[in-house]
C-alpha cells in the first residue's frame, strides 16, 4: 500500500472542509425539517408561485444573456479569426476580453447606471441629439432587458476567450475543399463548419448560463432587492430569513446547485465531444 | 472575401462601441460632480473617505493572504499529482473545477451554517476567525484559475528529472519545492496571483454575508447612497482589473509558456 496520497492530504482536507462539507450541509439541510428528520416538504415548497417566478426570471436572464453572449461572441471571434481583419487587432481584443470578463460585480452595475441610467450618458445623448427617450419607450435598466444588457458586458468577452481556440482550429483547407466540391458559402457553414463547431458553441452557452445564474453582486448593486431573481432572494434569505423558513432557504440554494450543475454537466460532456476535433 | 471583411469590421466596430460606451459614460459621469464643469471632485471625495482607505486596505491584505495560502496549497498539490499520483489527476481536477459549478453564495451559506458559534469549529465567533474563513472562501474561488495556471506551468518543465537531479544532490522535499519547482513555475504562479487579486479585490457576496469590512460591500453601500462617487469607484476598479491583466500579459511575455493564465 503506497502512502503517496498523503502528499495531497492538505488539499483534500481543505477542499473537504471549505468546499465539499459546506455544500453537503446545504444539500442535506434541504431534505430535513427543523427537527432534523427527513422530509421532502422543503423541495415541494419551492413550487410556490413567488419562488417559481424567481427561478423563471433567473433562468430567462441567464438564457438570454448566454444566447446573446454566444452569438455576439461568435460573430466577433469569427471576424478577427477568419474574417480577414489585420493581425494586429487580435491581441488587444483578447487582452480587453480578459479584462472585461473579470470586470463584473458592483462596479459593473455603477458603469451601466452611469451610461444607461435615467441621467446616463447614452440616455441623454439619445434624448437630446436624436429625440429618443428610451425610458418613455419602456426601457428600464432595472428589469429583465436591462440586466441582460449589463450581463453581456462580461458574457461576450468570456465567450470570445473560450471560442477563440475553437475557431483557430478551423482549417482554411476545409473551406477550400468544400469550395472545390462545389459548396456555396451557406452549404459550407451548414454542412461543414457548424457541425464541427456546435459542441463548443453549446458548451460555451452552458458555461455562460451558469456564470450569470450564480451572479449576485451586479444585480444587487443595480436593483437592490427590487428585482426578485433567485440569487438575490437567497441573499435576502441568508441575511434576514425573508421566507421565514430556514430550511426553505437550504432548498432554494440546493435548487441553484441543481440548475448550474445541469448546465455544467452539459458543458463537460460537450467539451469532451468537441475536443475530438482539435488535434 | 471583400464583403466578408466589411462584415468583420462592422461586427468588431459594434462590439467596440458596446464596450467603450459604458467606460466613457462612467468616466464622464464621474467627473460631473461639480455643476457645469468637469472636475475630479468625486475622486477626491472617494480617496479621502477613511472608509475607502480602510476597506481597500482590508481587501488588499485579504487578496495577498489568499494568494500566499493558495500558492502554498496548489503548487505542492499540482506538483505531487504530476510526480506521484497521475491516476488521481481527474479527481483533483474535478474538485478544483467545482467552484465554477457551485455558486459562491451557496458556498458561503454553507460556511455560515457549518462554522457558526454553536458548531464544532466556531470560526464566525470572532473577527479573526471570520477573516480566516473569508480568506479560505477566496482560496476556493481562486482554485480553478490557480490550479489550471500552475498545472499548465508544470506541464512545460520536466518535473521528474528535476526532482531526481535535486534528490541526487541531497535536496529534501521543501528545498525541491521552494528552490526548484516554484522558480520554474513562477510565471504561471504570478498569472494566477494577479487573476486572484482581481477577483478578490472587488468580491461582494462572501464579504457581505460574512459581514467583513471589505471593498466590495463598501462599494455597494456607497452606490446605494451617493450619485457620482460610485462612478469614480467603477473607474478605479476598472483600472485595477486592467492593471492585473496587463501584469499577466507582461509576465507571460517573459516566459516560453504562452497564455498560462487562461
């Protein structure tokens, strides 16, 4: 029996104490009542209209910001990898993506309030120069659309960072081979490029989804607690037991793990598939 | 190909517009504190606020402690897994990726329930204990980035040969780690460290829920009560993030390992 595993004992102990056990505590707690006995009632209680609505708007924001993040990220990545742009543009774009994908949280909310808020720069320019009052047209930064617009600031750069290696792997020869066989541009994308790229596209989507689903700080700094998305509801619950049922709080957190777990499970599975192509 | 290039420029130009507008908007807004003219009053107000200085110092110290503990934890582990436990690799990697799956708010919720004053390890009972708990929380948040950076760095060197050479010269494990392995993955460690710094300095959820006087909760509080100072803070925070990423680029340029950070 080798004792070599003792070398990573500190790491195992650390992850047990500060990652695994705290998470297990939440998972177990969501299946217990206040006396500690097993129950499913916490999970059942999640299915009340106000909590379902919170999950639904969270999932919608995450889906929308992940989808748009992927789409815009793909178009931009395609533009500087394959679109014939000069080579110098690549490095600053990637550096900026590294910065912007980490510029989340409270300051991001401030930046968007200063830009798209009621007296923000873009709001005022549109109003004074073009006569368009976006707030009269129903735009509100503290809403589904506003939050999605804000989240794109870190979602798009993250998509660019993940997709660049995948698009770098697209060989020029494939396009030429398809052209020689008489394929049009649309046919090339539909029958060659897209089938190769779709696992990494969907994988990026899953990662972006989990990324925005767990985000608290931006939304909290932007909306306070006026927009009831799951992370903000959980934040309020941990601070002040707003649901008046501690174990329902556990179940709320457990639901978040389930959703991000599914998203990441899809990501891991698809990444394993997509990497078969990148030799 | 000509039309292709026009589309490419269009996409990039639109993206640049989307990303530059909030930065200009924030900068412009942060300088409007004095009526009718541009000034740096908001910056002066922020920088002279004693709570800014306190919380910022707290978060800087927190980030440095996180980096030290993170390096001490990750470098020996990644080294040992490469040298002796290759069969454990998928398992260890899986654990280091878990913080990307489990939202930070859930992890800190678990801390509050697990380490409260009536538990076996009452870390939240004292200010120092809570600080340590928060620091461990940050190490967990940094784990995916730190581990990947160090592991990529280790891939570029011949760990086994270096270890055997050092051993045959009589070096012990501590000497090998501190004087052979660490200097050879210094670039990767620095990349991970700057990324960790950028994450920790503005972190909000964990600090707020553990009630620590950190920079993130301070920013949030200021945002709820003031108009122009938050914009100034956003500019400062963006500058710090930019500085960290710039330093990653800079140290990466001195190494053979391309892109150790991501």
